[in-house]
C-alpha cells in the first residue's frame, strides 16, 4: 500500500454543479462524488475522505478555519497518515491556507487545492488540480515545506500565494518570490524552500479585526467607526510603501493610544512596506507613532495573522514582534 492521504472536502467551485433552477453553479458534490470523477486518483495513494462541508469560499469564516485546522492536525497526528489535501473555494483559499500554515506543526505535507471552473463547464480543472495536489501531498519532496497551494501544476507556499485573477487557470501566484516548484508529467519537482515561516500556537481568532484599504481622499470617519465598533485590531492596506492620506493620521493615533494594534501592509501587488517617507501620513511618521509594518504580507493574510496573535496576547510589543522581521 502507498502513502495514506486524508482529503478534506470543504466545498468551493471544485464541488459545484450548474443548477438550472438557480441559473448558476452551487455546491453539490460530496467528496466521494468528486473522487469518482477523477480517474486514476486512487492509484496515487491510499485515500481517506472527510466531508468537512460544502462551503463556497465567501462562506468560510475564521471560526470554520480554526475548526478545519484542528481536524487536519488531528489527522496528521495519526502515525499511519502521511499527508493531507484540502479542497477549498478559491475566493478565500489563501486565507485558510495561511491560517493552517501558522497553526500546523510537523513536516507532513498539507496541500490546498481548488478549481476555477465548475464540473458542469467544459475544461473543468478540478480533476487535474486534485491529481497534482495528491501527488504533492504524497511526495517526500514536499515534506517540511509548510502548507502548500497547488493549482495549475504549480506549487506555491501558502504564506506567499495569492489569487491574482478572477477566473484564469493560473489565478494563483506568488508575486514576490515565485513558485516552490511544479508538477510535470506526474513528477513533483521542488526547486526552492521557504526560508522564513511564522508559527502561532493560537486556537482563538480575535474579533472584530478590520481591514481598511486606503485610497485618495479616504474618509477618516471609517477609522473612527472602527473604534466605535470596538475593533480589537486594524489592518491598513496603505498606499505604496505604507503611507496614508494625512487626514487619517489622527484616527490611527487614537487607535494606538487605545492600545489597538494597527498593522500596515501595501495595497500594491508586490513589494514590502517600509518607512521610506517623512511627509505627513508617510511611513516614517506612522512607524514612529507605533504602527506595525507587516513586511511582504497582503491585507487578508495580515488580518488572519493579527486575529490569531490577538488570541494569544494584546501586548503591543509582543504583537509587533510577531510581524516585524529582524533587520532593516
């Protein structure tokens, strides 16, 4: 018998079928029904199916993500299990995958996979993506790489993967660093490993944590609305290197004075945030005020991470230490 892989089916487009009564695709297929449509899959490994749910990507929540993380970790703790595959809706796949990357331990591979077209459409990519995901989860080359995303025969680190297109087969990419490897004619070829990975022993996601995207003339009343709503933390998708319109500075200062962590990322697709600019609202002023700079993380991932960090500590110095790498 080959490797034992547990597949967690959570829903998403890979499980969807066109419903004429609705006039659109809806989650319908069970895990076994999906496997039956993927010839040759069960020859790759000894598969164990877990029907976690039939959730479209937008229906996933941090609570469901934490539940999924606990169940995946419990499966991997069993000595006879060699790895796990998680099918997921692509809209929020990167967030759930990152949460598991932060909370999962051990070297056994965990691979997230989805589909860009549903099973009623010509060119349904679910079967080929699932084949690749199982190959990677069963590969010795994937051990110790952390949680992975495998789409379109491309292997990505969960901490780096993001959805860059609404429907293209190659919708998932690592804009800054590129893939870890590829699946080529059934071979799993890994060419690099992620050198910096974060771990959080947190089983609680603090709520609410808001994500605000800056734009020209951003209304600072939204920052005050967050304070009035009792936010536990704020993630700001800043402009460029990590800047905001000057009218937003006072609201950010009020949040920090109230011991609410404010984490800065960039709304740009590539690059990290840095304190490059000294004008009002520039990154230097914000960091001197106490804003936490989140390196290369994007907004959705930073929100997941801040929620988990706040489940462990509310000390601003400790929160900062979990986000800002050593060095310039």
